[in-house]
C-alpha cells in the first residue's frame, strides 16, 4: 500500500486538491445562494443585464424584468416573456469546476495570476453569448430552443472549459 501511494502520489494529490477546492467553493456558493431565497442573486442579475444589453445590439426592444418573490428574471420582447434567467444561468458552477482543476494542477504561481482571470472571463463571455443566442432561438425559432438549451449549449460551455484545461496542461503549467 505504501508503494502504491508513493507511485501515484501526484495523481492522488491532484484528486484530493480538486475535490477539496470543488467542495469548498460549492459549499460557499450554496451559502451565497441561500442569502437570496426569493430574488435573483447579484451575479445572475449582472449576467441578465449583460446578456440583455448584448441582445439589444440586434433587437433594441428586448428588455428584462425581475420576477417578484421568485429568483428569476424574465427576458421580454414587446412585453412578452420569451426566456427567463435563473441562478444556473450565471455559469458560476462551471467556473468552480474550472478553478478546481486549475488549482489542483500544479504550476508556477505567476501562471495562476494571469490564467485564472483569463479563463473565468472566457467562460463568462461564452456564457453571455450562450444566453443571447438561446434568447434569439427562443424568440425566433422556439422549436429549437429546448434542444439547444439542453444539449448544444451545455456541450459548448463545457467544451470551452475543457479547451481551457487543455491549454493549461499543455502550454501554461509546464
């Protein structure tokens, strides 16, 4: 058993660090969300506002309205709700997953200083684009919005995250 731990020390350490960071950040995020039981949390509000402003570049009559007593924002076109934003739309859970991997994979500290903000911004802006495209799909092609929401865009945002991990391992954390 001792030989096993010695042989796989770096792998075991990676898994322990990954699970520790993921667990701690997930608990902190859950506590954060508990602060807003009847309203949309501030991070999701920022995402809603940015996605709406991005969509308004193409369709100025798109607006959003916060739901009273429920943690969501309704995106509207001419007063008609075509999409809503909830906590899961803010991509923080994906960012937590990204961070857990990056922290678990050993590198020089200077690489963390620039790559973590870079990766979080890439995930954030990918998510804003995702919400905007989903919104236009819901507005103009509603028959495609559910499969896009359930299959295509999760694959896209997790694919971007995996690409960032690949870049981290292959080129940055060498």
